[in-house]
């Protein structure tokens, strides 16, 4: 039974990785497919995944239509607001943009830093709540040293959170 599962694993993985369905390959609206790939910030080499996916059905992509559509989609992807929003979601800008690269990288950095600070604050609050709950539910079994450690760590986390929240304000909006 286990051998059968291992034998099927590559097939399942390949199916899960296919960039297009058979219907999408057969419809062949390559300009729209390229546009969507551009909006997603996919590189020119991504056409190879489509070529592989559609090759299984005997279909060859229209590379020129795909490239033209991708260029139009990149106009949506390669904008400062999009670069910033990608960062706010924790995603780095893909290196597919050819204009305003420095401005796009800066906008993405601001978004990424905001995301990073937000994650640090969430983790610190979670840790702080763990200590607060432990202290609140203490039935006298915690040693004075542990209690003091928890109180000190809570104070440290509160301080860090206030610093990170202040810094987060700087990155809350896209740079000019």
C-alpha cells in the first residue's frame, strides 16, 4: 500500500504544480494569461511552466501574445502602491520591473518594514500574555525568581512594543 502511495506522489505533485488547466490551454487566450502573469509579477521564464502544462495536451503557447499581455500586466504590478501593498502583505517585489526600480524598492521596503514591525508586535503581545496568564493563575507555586523574571520580561516587552509602534507610524504610509 505504501509503495502505491509513493508511486502516485509525483503525479499528484505535478498536477498540483500545473500552471494552467487543460481548458485554459485549449481556450488559449494567451494575451489574457500573459496579462494575469504580469499583474502577478511573474518573470519571462514563467512561460516555460505554461509550455510544460499545455504540452501535456499537445498545445503550444502563443509566446508573442503572452509576452504582450504580460507587458500590460507589468504596468499594474510595477507601481509604487502595489510594491508597498506587497510589502505590507510580507511579500518582496519580484525583480521584473524596468522603470522606477529604486522608487519601487523603497516603497516595497516601507511595506515590508511595516509588516515586520507588526509581526514583532503580535509575537511580543502573545509572549507577554503568556507571562500575564501564568502570573494571574499562580497558586503560589511560582518561585519569587520566576515571578520577578516574568514581571521583568513583561516590562521589557511593553517597552519594545511601544518602540515598535512608534516606528511603525513612519512606515504606515508609502514614501513620497
